[in-house]
C-alpha cells in the first residue's frame, strides 16, 4: 500500500512539474506575443501624459490590450518628434500641435492620432511681492515660455494679443526653457512672469511665495484649440493598427479612471513619479483639469493653429486638403 502511495505521490509530483512547465511556457509565450510599443513622454510627472501611462500600467490596461508599453521621458517638442520620426519610438505623447505640423510639412513620416488636451492647462505666476495680479498687469512685461512652437509659446503670444486688444503695451515673450529653468529665471529677474503646470509650484503658491496671475482658460485664443496632440510613426501604425487602437483604448480607460478615482490615482502618481509635493498640492491639480478637455477626439481649432503658425513664421504656407487629410487620422480611437 505504501509503495502504491509513493508511486501515486511521484505521479502527482511529475504532473505538478509538467503543469508548472506548461504554465510558465504559456506565460512566456503570452508575453512574447504582446506588441512592444515605446512611447515618448515629455515629462515623468505631467498629469495629462505621464499619469495616464502609469495608471494604464498599474491597472493592467495595456496588458489587456496585448501590449508591452515602455515610456521614455524627454524634454518634449523636437525630441519627441525626432524619436518617432526615426522609429526609436512608435508613439509620441503630449507634443505641441504646431511642432507636429511643422515636422509633417517637412515630410516627417508621422500623423496626428489623438488630442491630448483642448484649451491651455498651463498657468503663469509671479513673485508674490510684486503688484501684478491679473493678465492685464503683464502689459509690457517679460513673460516666459518654453521653446519656439511649443504650446506655451502659442499661449504667451495669445496673452500678448489679448493685452494689445485692450490698448495696452503687449507682453514680451521670452523663451527660457522648462519649468525648473523658468522658475530660476523669475528669481533672477530674467522674466517677470514664469509658466508652469500643476502640480509644479502649487506648493509655493500655497505658502504665499508665488501668485498665479493667468490661468490657461483665460487665454481666449486657445480655448477651442487642441494645444497638444499624440502622434504615431506612419510605418508602425500601418503595420500594427490593432496595437495602436489598443494603446489608445487603454489611454482612454486610464483617463476615465483618473477622474473617477482621484485619491487612488493621487497615491499612484506620488509613488510612481516620486512626487515631493505636499498631498494637498497634488490633489489641487484636479482643479486645473476636467475630463471633457482631455477627450482624445476631436482635434479642435486645427485651421486656427495653422493660421497662427503662418502668422508667426513657423509655417510657410497653408496645408492643402490632401495634406490635412494625411496629417490627421483618428481611426485608431475608441
């Protein structure tokens, strides 16, 4: 009897090993079968681009779409475009619409696949010990933006136009780089007003060191424009349309989750991005965003963006109907 039990136990052991081998092989095959996508993201903290990627990774939305998604963080703009044009990355997130159009008209093999945000989510701030309190107070002042052609550049040009329309001296746009650089520039007198996006600088606003003077939704010219977009490499999209569709389906699920589960999302954001801001400043970020503004479609105000690009000499001529048709492809969206 003991002999039979021993043989039975051995059989069970062998069966268990076989099951483990099959399960492991199956898991490895499933991982290998997932389509690999590298996305370039213009910052490791940004609410509109980095956070949806973290949520989609944490909640398994990419995995359920049979994707293996890696994020590479850049300084945005031209870096994003170059990575996707070269094929080093397959999808670019949160890039200024005009920057993508400028590359497209130079025959870059890319297309706009989704909106990132409609309207402007950045804000402009000053040191609290100044008298500036509102948009009109920036008349004749230096107002910072990141880089030429970026959405922050278009926003500052819009601020200058609004001030001019009131019969005041327009603000002077100055290109001073990213969020850390413009804060230093403000402190050293290189600019009178600096730009930021939540949650950056909200802790200093809470402490009374800085004052917000312009919120993005005050910039009239940008309210109905998709200031930044997501775009794809043409060759990858043509060969892997289901993967691109799966990616944007996961992005949409992540955006829905972010707005439906604020507290859990904030915890994930703090952990994944290693945020050092007070939790109150992190949670205040939601005051600067709404779900509708972050819909993936439609692309709004495209012709106005192109017209502004021509006016400000980023584009030489209007796009033809054929070029417009090739520039935007929303067929990958849910």
